[in-house]
């Protein structure tokens, strides 16, 4: 099964279960009239709205590349995640405002034990679903599933916090704690939404993934050939599950196009060890220059102008620069 279909199936289950949990939480609020439980129920509304938009975004992202979208449609997943983050933040803010209002206009709490039991059940289900969604989001490089997983897990954490707080309210009858818990949970939800929004905006702006870059550099070092004088201007761009890599490879200037093409193919094969699926690479060949001789590992070069002096180890600092390594030392 294609990764795109897997993601759609997972998100569909997430949406269906989210609707059921939403109904359970509002039932818990109707029974107890607890502000803390209401905050949890309001967040579940965001779960459903975000889940629906996330499912739509995965359908769009699954479309193949076309003339209008030469890099595919995967970027919509980041837009979906940013909308979800904004909705979560807004929900948290609404919870805080509602709870502050109830400081001055309190409501009567009833049947808190039933409410606690219902919220406990939804919390366990949310955590399991969130873990599964995030796990598959990382597996399939899906910003939508990762955002959904983060949201569901934060929802579960807030549910567990509410349960502990309401247990104290139940046994002590300090009902003002209900409002305090709701405010604290609302602030936590605002923070969770902000983090999701921040991460998705960074993705839209193509913030460098230094962990993935280092992984690629490691496999290039492992498969390094003498003819690869240097690799520089390495960049990684993500479009949903598709990953695009640009880089320049400095080769001996006297290589013909067939020889250069074969070397670049070997560079691409090495990168595929780090990124085996959904990789599109644009590798440009640069001719070596006289200054390259002192760092060139090619032993049988017949046109060397200066003797070899040092081996340049490839790392994040020199590989991502748009400059031949001979000019960096």
C-alpha cells in the first residue's frame, strides 16, 4: 500500500474516533457542569475540525506531480498543520476567557465522579491514538499526522491533569479549583498550539533539517570516492513525503560528460542509503580548480599542479556552504 493511502486511512480513523470522543466529553460536561471538563470538550471540537481539514489535505497531498505543481502537492500538509496549530491556540484562549468569567459567575458542579470516569476513558484513547498518529507521521514524513499526534497527546495530558485536579475537587469540595484547573489547562493548550504553528511555519519557510543533513553527510563520507574532490551547497527541501536534494560535486576538470554523469549517479546512490524513498535529487557537477589539488585525494591524477597536503573532512559547516572546499581553507 502506498504511504499516501496509509496516511489517509490513519487520518480517517483519527477523525471518526475524535467525533466519538467529542460526544463522550460533552456528555461528561452535561452530567457534571464542570468548567475543567468543558475545556477538554472544547479542545475536542478543534480535534474534529482539524482532523477533517487534515484528511482533506492528505487527499490533496496524495496527488502526483503535474505541470502546475512540479514538486507535488505535499506542501499543503504544512498549511494544514499551521491551521490546526492556530485553532488549538484559539481554543486554549477561549478556555481561559471562559474560566475567568466563571470566577465571577460560578456554576454549580454535580455528578463529578461520572464526569471523571468519562474523561479518563477519553484520555487513554486519545493518548494511544496520538502516539500511533505521530509514529506513522514520522514514518511517512507527514506533517499532518505529526501535528494530529502532538495535538491528541497534548489533549490526553490535559485530560489526565483535569482528572487529578477534579479528584481533589471531588474529595475536598474546593470547587474553585475547577476554574483554576481549567485556566491552567487552557494555557497549556495555547502553548501546544503555538509549538505546532511554529513548527509548521518553519517547514513552510524551508528551515534546514540539520539532523537529516548530517545523516546524508555521514553516508557521503562513508561512500566517499577519490574523484569526489568535494561536495558543497547541499540543501534539503521537503514537500510532504517527497524530499528534494540539491548539491554541487566537484570532479576532475578533464572528466567527459559520461564519466561525470556516472560519478553523480554514485553520489545519488550514496544519498539513497540515508533517504531510500521518495527522493528527487538535482546534483550539479563543478570542475576542479588549481587550488583543489592540495585537497584532492585522487592518487593517479596526471595534471596535478600542486602536491596533496590535507584531507578535508566533510561536515555541516563546509558541505552546506555554496563554496568549493579549496576556498574555505
